[in-house]
């Protein structure tokens, strides 16, 4: 009799516990909103100008294009990946603090930090073709097939018409329930937006349509202690060689630029 009564209590309790466990599993383990965690492996190391305050980085047609910042030191550069040699330079007037760049067709577009002005250059000659304005600060810049995609250090990403530079729409970047502040240098890779998160050694992967965070890449310690002999600033700069599926990262004043492979974190 006693055993039977215990069983009667035990079985519903067990079922309840099992149901709670299944709900927790679904919510926290297989929840599609849970970002995927990534770590990295360095597969190649290249020289990077330690005087470059990297604000924009692109790989296009076998070369790196880099936008650097700081007033009086801001440039647009074409750089040979293998050597770090600077092949072409355009120096911005001293009043401008250069920011993100992207290559769109035969043009290079460059933002500035707090001047509310962007510059458009001929990709081959670096001739300044035109200027445009925008109401926010300028941080990172990349593009998909249709739009320029811009960050301003807030959790917002702005999608601009690449001809008129007018804002078409924007998304807020949300990691489950939290806004992600400090979105900095950007790269559009295989339908996802990768963004440096200032001032961390992390890259966030974003779903462009919604702003939902789909992954985090932790590259903490990528620059070895012996490479800090000269002062360096923060990790910043993502470029992608789509033809060869190579991912490059660097930082402001970093003496090195890394090709990395992403590895799922344990
Ligand atoms: Ca980039």
C-alpha cells in the first residue's frame, strides 16, 4: 500500500520535472536566438603599418584598401597584402578624422568621424569625385548587393542608397534582449554582417534583415604581448577575400594583420 502511494506521487512529480527540463532545454540550448560562439586560429600573419590608426579595411581584387583615422593623419590607402607595402595614398585635409571605407563598384566611399561628411573616390586613381552628408557620426562602412551599410558607434546599422546616400532603412542590433553598443568596423560576408565591437577584442555576427545577433567571435589575445612594444590601440578592421574565402583582421596601430579561420568554441 505504502509503495503504491509513493509511486502515485512519484510518477506525476517525475513527469513534471521532465517537462520542466525539456522546456529549459528548448529555451536555452536549442533556442535559435542563442548566438553561436566562435574562437579562431591564425593561419597567416602579414605586416601592418603600426602607424595606421585602422578605421576601415577591405580586400578587393587582390589588394587591401585601408582607411586610417586621427586628425592630420587620416588617409585612404591601397596596400599590398603580402608585404604591407603602401602602394597608393590619398591624405585627407587635417580637419577630417577618417573612418570606415567600402569599395562599391569602381568607387571607394569613406566616412568621417564627426564631420557628417563622406567622400567618394575613383577606386583606381583615388581621385576625389564627390562628397555627401549624413546626420550621425561615421564609424564603420560595408555594403550588400543593394545598400551601403553604416555604423555610428550606437546599436544601429543604417542602410543607405549607394547613389543618393539617403537612408533607406535601419536595424537595431540586439543580442537576445540586449542592445549591442559600439558597432565599429564592418564587413558583409556571405549574407551576414560582421562588426568589431569597440573597444573589445570581439566581433559580432549580425543578421542584416533583423539586426539579430547570430554569433560572437572572441579573438582575445590575438596580438601577442611581444607585439605590444609600441603602444597599440583597439582591435579594429575586418576584410574578406570572397574568391578565396580568406578572413583578415587587424587593429589600430597593430604591427600585424592576421588571416584567421573561425572555430566553434567549446
Ligand atoms: Ca571592413
